[in-house]
C-alpha cells in the first residue's frame, strides 16, 4: 500500500490547476495531540460543473468518522471505501435534483486520528503537525483534478508557527493558512518553537537531524529563488518561499511557495538543488488542466529551467548527467505532443522527452531567441502547445515552426 500511495502522489499531485474554476473551502481545525487526533469542519461551495449526476465524491482518510454532512440542497450522503484508492474512503454526497442553484454549500464535520507511524509522512504530536494529501486528512475531489482554493484555521497554543502554501496570518492562538493558487489538496506544517533559517524571503524550517543539511537547502533554495525572481519577476514577484526539511517518511512535494522535503530521499546536493529549482520555477509556469495534452509544458519547462540552473552553478558536466537521466526516462516514448491526441502525457514525456525537445529547440533557435521564448512562456499566460509552436514561427520563421511541430509529434527522422 505504501508504494501505491506514493506512486499515486507523485503521479497526480504535482500541479496547480485553473484559477477561475476553483471550489472554495473554509476549514476549522482543532487537535488532540495525545491521540494524534484532529477535529474538523469543512465548508465547500460546490459549483454545478463539479456535480456529476447530482453527486460529488470526496476522498477522506479511512480512520476518520464523518459526523455530519449538511447543506440546504443535500439529499443524502454515504461514506464508503474508495475503489480508486482503496486505502482511502470516499464521502459521496447526493444533492436534491429539484434545486437549480449553481453553487451549493456543504458542511462536513469529521474527526479522527492520524497514524503517525504510517508511511504517508503525516503526523500530529504535541510539538508538530504535518498534513498533506498523503493521509487524505482534508476532503479532496476524487477525480484528482478539481481545483480548490481557500483557508484553513487552526487552533494551537502559544509559540507555534504555521507554514503552508500562500500566506499565513495569526491572531492569538488562531492561525490561518490562506491559499493563493488553486491546487487539488490542502497541506500545512505547524511546529512549536521551530528552528529555521531566513534569508531574504527564503525560509528553511528543519528538525534536529537536519541541522547540517538545512544550510545547504537554504543556500541552494535562496539562490534559485533570487535568480527566478530576477529573470521572471517582472511578471510576478515571488515574495516568500518556505522549505520544510524533516526526517520523516512519505514523498517530498511542493505547493506553490511551500515545499516539504523528506530528508531521507533528498539525494545528492545537485539533485536537491535541481528539485528546489524545479519547484520554485513552477510559480511561473502557467496553469493548465492537469489532464490535458498541454500539461507537458508545465513540467518540461520547469525541468529544463532547473537543469540549466544546475549547469550555471555546477557546470556543463552536471547538465550532461541530467540529460542522461532524461534520455533513459524517455526510452520508448514516441512523441511529446500531438494535436489530435488529447490526453495527459506520461511521466517519461514530462520529465524526459519534453525537456529534451526544449534542449533541441534551444540548439536550433540559438541563445537569444530561445531566451526570448522562455521569458515569453514564463511571463505571459501560455497554456496551449499551439501557442508555443506559433511563437517559434514568429521568432524563427515557418520552416523552424514546422520543424518544431514535427519534433513534438515525433515525426523528425534524426
Ligand atoms: Zn513539477
């Protein structure tokens, strides 16, 4: 089960979705650390487009009990084991068919204990709270692609600090994590008297076992944060990034300006640097549906930019090492993007064949034109591969445009 969950996580969850479509949530959380338990009330405003035959299905941790599901238009609800992810439950809510209301509010009251020792890496103790999709602690849509946006309010004691995507505000013993970019899940970290390093907007929070590693993460992360802001910040300045480095189980993940690292799986310094930079670059890659054939651009651009950062700092040799990984990953994949094939590309394309295509494009266009293309992609709202192909034509002419289109489609004989 451990491997299933981690595979699901890395495959589905490394993206942000479309801003305009987000479902709003408001969640209140209290904790009983002695039993690693949480008590939650979540309110969601569910638009018609996300109701499937008048119902919605939300994932939730199997050890949680759902006390109530309320709302003006709710006919019934049931909680049962998910077929899609059998280690989780689904809360299936049926709305009354008579109402035509666009937005329907649901209020879900639930409670339960987090298994601190489970491989998902989530836990609640008297000093720390780490919560992410991996424990299904917060209701998320079972299609893995409905974007949500909102706020979580936590009640904690004095001297706690809370970290999460977006920004965090506090008043007294209440802390609020306000997400800014829609994602499909809700994640946060809270600690009593945390240890951290700050450098110019880049913060690293770490546990005792990562005291040495923290400095490297801080330097690498800050370097990339500064570089990306310098390069692409005219469009959108990234104000602050937090990286949480813990010796825990479960996958590393990033949500916008919040990065949570499992220090046991960080790998080499170069690899860590690239990982941080890939995630930071995502703050400029443009939002598109995670299930579409244009999704490859988000991952491949972040991957390529982070590899180029590695080259800039550690030298071409390290770039060559990354290229070898891309090539190994890309084996057996025939194409990056085809107009007529509208499905999400595989991991092999997103982190292999895609960045290789961008590398070939750079070689073809030359430094200046490619750099212009990169700035354009990162600072304007580009969500379609067609737009990228057209831009190549604008920069380098019709022949290069069709060369690139063929390259993506796997039609070039090279
Ligand atoms: Zn990514």
